[in-house]
C-alpha cells in the first residue's frame, strides 16, 4: 500500500549513498571484495551499490557503518531514502528490492498481487482499505503501485511465478466489469509468457500458507522472503527462515492447479462475470 503519511521525497538519492560508500570505503583502505566479506555479501554487490544499480537493505547499511566506523551515517541515509518512498514504511524496502530481483514468486490468499493489478482493480483495493481517504490520495497510491510495474517491461526479467487462492479470482473486487478486466489481464500476461500463474482450488483443502508470501531471488545476494499482515510486513533474510518459507510455498504450488488448468479456470470465471453483466 502507498504511504498515506504523505512523506516528502528525499533531497538525496541512492546515487549519493553509493558515491559516499565508495569514498569512505577507499578512505578506510578496503577493496570492494574485502568490505563485502566483512558485511557478508559479495564484492560485486558492493560495487553495484556504489554504482547506484542496487539498493542495500537497512541491515546491510548498519553493518557497513560498523565496519567503516561511520557512526550510523549509512543507516540514517538508508532510512531517509526508504522513508521518502511513496510506499508504506514496511513495504518501501521490498518495493526497491523487486526491481533488483531475477525471480519473484508469490502466494496471494485475498487479492491479486500489486505487480499484476489493473488500475481499476488497484483503485478498488485502496478504496476498500481506506474508506475516508481523499480521491487525490487514492490516485497517488494507484500511481505508485502502477509505477512498480515498470519491471514488467523487460520481457524476461524478473521471472514471475504467482499462486492465487481460488477466492482471489471469484471475489468481484471493484465490481464484475473491473474483475473481468483484471482476470483477462492475468491471462494476457500468461499468454505473453511473462508470468507463470497457478490457482489453488477450494478442493485442495487447507493451505500450507495462511498469509501473503513473496520470495525474491538475486544474482549476487542471498534470497529473501516477505510476508504481510494487517498494517505490517516482515522482510526475512535468515537462511533457515527463508528455507522454511520456500518449503511452504513449494507445498502450495504442488497443491495448485497446473498453469494450463489455471488459465482455463480464470477464463471461465471471467466469462461468468461477463454473463452476469449481460443478464
């Protein structure tokens, strides 16, 4: 969800963070590889941060401060940049990480994932969650969500794999017309081979996951898991926790319909919405 607090955009950027990291690393006499070893990442990853290509997690910024003796400078800059994001506090870091991932796999029990939402569907989701928000606020949140979808412009990266609970495609968010458009958008992404999508049917029974889950994989950094609750989110980087999330996701994926059967079901439900409109 977008940041309803209306935080002003920061006057500094991730390019500044990277330039300062390079300057202070060299002053401390570290190579990129040496610093990476001390903060538990690759030297190539440090180089990408310095070039402004990658954005560090807050925990990594804190470890850099310790190793370079910078008194919390990089953590403060990192927090400033995260807080200036149009996304909610707990999601801002995840939003930046999406653009760096080579693969994003998700499970959604209630709504279509933000990266796959149409404008009208996204608007309906925000209105449902923020009944008393002004139209201007709603539209700014919708714009921020759609801006994240620029990563779909690349025909191959990141690889997207999504599992939706059957209730997601049967709940008419925004009304029947909006929902039909949303479902057709999903099938179009699948036909373009931009997305692998499965539906977890009601008949599968209990799910191995009871909350939204997003798994992100990177070229030069360990995988991460993100789970979201009511007005909160948790970004997990502990390898054991991420492995448990991966196992639960794989169990959900194994219980879901095949991609081909999922497309057929989604198209059938979309036609049901169209039929109801004609009636």
